[in-house]
C-alpha cells in the first residue's frame, strides 16, 4: 500500500504479542483462549494485518484522504457491520472531522467531495454488488483523482477484511 509507515506493533522483546493486536482484542481472544496455539502458528497473518491497519489508516503520505477522514470512514464501516469493538478502536483514532463522518446518519452535507466518498463507502460496505463504473465516475466528478480512489478502495477493503477476521475469530472461539 502507498505510503506505509514502519509499524509500531505491540511487542515484548521484539516479538509480536498476538493477543495485543487489534483483531485479537476486538474478538476478545486472550492468551488463555483455546485458540492460543492456532493463533501462535499464524502470528504472521496477525502481524501483516497490523501492518495493513497502519498503512490503511495512518500512512505517511495520505494523499487526498486525510487521517481524520480515514478514521471516520473506518468507524462508520465498523458500525454498519455491527462491529462495536472495532468502532470503539477507530474512535480512539479520531481527530477533527472524524466524528461527523462516523455518524451513519450523516451523508456528507453540502460537501460534494465528502458526500461522494461517504456514498461510495456506504455502498461498498453494505451492498457491493450494486457498485458500477458510474460510482467511480461520481468520485472523479467530486474531485478525487485515481490515486485517491485507490486509497479509498484500499481502506474499504482493509476494514471489510478486518471485520471478517474478527467475526471468524469469534466464531472459532465459540466452538473451541
């Protein structure tokens, strides 16, 4: 992903503490979980997920999609997926402007650019089969260039992935 920053992952002695990762915390998985062994074997996936989080939410070069917008959109997507744990995580990343974007009742107001971004994010989050080439055209018409459309797509894809990982971990924990 563009502009990825070096990660500041939670670790002890240079090793990633997989139970301190965002997805493990959101899923309620601890070191006492029966999933301990399975997650330890796949710690590489959790580390890559943490790195992707940083690259998607707080890249060094955010382009035309500010960190505040990214946090607000991520929180909005988490809310739309009934993922309260992730929504609370994203709220901790808020800065000026994030809270209004995270409000699922807000449509962008009079800001045509923000309105297009929110509309597209909501569409892909809740009904991706309905997306068409016209939706990308609408983003361009609102002033987003191709690089920012890619950045937005990366963010949407990452949060969608993260929501599914958390749901999957919860299901595994229920049957473990």
